[in-house]
C-alpha cells in the first residue's frame, strides 16, 4: 500500500476537498511530501504537450533534412551515372568499329553501342545504345530496334531522357546538322523542324517507305521534374553532304 493511502487511512477525521490534490503527510513521520505531478493536472498536460510538440518538430525537421539529402544525392547520381557510362562505352565503341563485333561496355550490360550522334552546331556528341529492352536509356539514347537503320528509307528513331543525354535537344534549330555514325559508316542529316506530340500519337511511322529521316525524341516539357504523356520530337532528313 502506498504512503498516500496509508496516510489517508490513518487520519480519517480530516476531510479533503475532492477538487484538489493536497500535500500528504507521511505516516508517523510528521514530514510533508509534495505529490508528484499528475497527468490529470492541466499544467502538467500543457508542459508535456510542449515537450511532445518540440520533439515532433525536431523529428519532422530531421526527416525533411534526410529526405532532401536523399533527393539531392539521387539527382546528382543520375547525370553522374550517365556520364560515367558514356566514358565506358567509348572504349567499347572503338573496339566495335575496329573489329566489327558488337562489344558490351561492361560484362553484365544488356546492350552495346549502336551509333554516335554528333551535333556540330552545339559542339556535342553522344553514344547511342542498342534497344535491348532493359535499362539502356539510363546510359545513352536508345536506337529503337523497331525503326529502320539510319540512312535507309523510312525513319530511324533515337530516344533519350530530357535531363541527361538529350537535355540540349531544344537548342537545335532548323538547318542544323546531325551526324549519325554507325559501324557501317557516317551519314549527315539536316534538322527540318520539331514538334510536341502525345506519346501514343507521335506521328512517327518508321517503315513508311519515305525518304531517309531521323526522329530524336525526349519527354516534354524539357524542364519538367515528373513524367508526363507529351514528347518533344526533332525531325531531320538525309543530307547530300559527303562525309
């Protein structure tokens, strides 16, 4: 039995106000002991809420900090991975051109370099990869397997992410040259224009039997941070320029 109940039982002649928590005397000691704070005490509850609120705010701030850090790391990792992959693919491309044999940039890659796309007016070039149905687009533009070979009748299609390998696509203008080099040789195309289309109504008919063309496609808007249904397509026609 606690000292509270012992004291109350020993002093039945003293009445207490039921609405208060009075100081209690320890039995047979004559000393006064202040009752410990109770969860029923409004001041106690207010104090605890204040402590809990501060803890919650600290936890929320920490969670935001960690989440923001992870997002920043991911945002930095994606372009870094894309650049490193291009360096590794350069060696595979040179071997492939020299030997005529498809060469993987690393042993577990499910793709090989397919073409080098050069943009002289922008001073840029990028290695495209074969369309193996995996995660190749993380490492370079994909040469769509369902389309035609660059330089043959119809449309050769290359697709890439807007925030890495095709981040500059919006800078191309009509008349700019795009050089597509494959192991079979290099061909020059002239940009004829660009358009924004829905992903399932792109207007790209690869095997239409028309003059040799290329279509360079990426997501739209170019500065968006989330996926969407729209695509930005740059069109080019085979040039008569000799390479």
